[in-house]
C-alpha cells in the first residue's frame, strides 16, 4: 500500500509541477497585458500593417509604430475602435495581404 503510494508520488509530481507552472505562465500572460501586447499583438501589426502604416508610410494618416506599449494603446481607445471596425469589416489588411488572427485582436480590445 505504502509502496504504491510512493511510486505514484514520484511518477505524478513532475507532471503535476509542470501543470502548475503552465497555469502560472497562463495567469502571468493575462496579468501583463503590456507583455502580451509586445510579444503577440505588436508582431502581428508589424507583419500585416507596417508595410502601409509603419515608420515609412502612413496611409490614411494611420501608423502603428508609435504604439510601443500597451499603455499607449489604451491611451487612444477611439483610434483602436476604428482599427477594430476596419479590421472587422474586412477593409484592412487590404486584399492580397495575409490574414491574421481576429481572436488576438479581440483579446486586446477587451
Ligand atoms: C497594402 C497597404 C495597406 C496595408 C498592408 C494595410 N493598410 Fe490600412 N490603409 C491603407 C490605405 C491606402 C488607407 C487609406 C485609404 C482608406 O482610408 O481607405 C488605409 C487606412 C487605414 C485605416 C483608417 C481607415 C479609416 O476609415 O479612417 C485604418 C484604421 C487602417 N488602415 C488599419 C489597418 C490595419 C489594422 C492593417 C493591418 C491589419 C492595415 N491597415 C494594413 C493601406 C494599407
């Protein structure tokens, strides 16, 4: 009885520890929108929107390279509302450009 208990302890604890660590990482991602923005959202804009709205071109007066942190994003909710609208309306990115993750955009707006 005791022997079985000991075996399962050594077998399960690394797995259990791994799960706990994964959960903590998940929590941390939610607790740090700035990190999520820099690591997940910003790269999307860089690859899909910077061609026309980046450091060199500001099509339609829109540029994204100035948004370097989540704070700057939340400072201009109206701007990002427009962004969400054009993205949802399938106006941006323009046809031919790669499609991207709507879910992540939604996450950020929330
Ligand atoms: C191939 C070039 C190109 C790419 C790539 C591109 N855009 Fe645009 N965008 C334009 C042009 C041109 C305009 C201005 C013309 C217009 O308003 O229709 C514009 C305008 C906009 C506007 C202002 C619209 C308005 O009604 O005021 C927003 C917001 C926008 N783009 C968001 C994005 C987002 C977000 C992405 C990336 C997912 C993106 N764009 C990718 C060319 C591009």
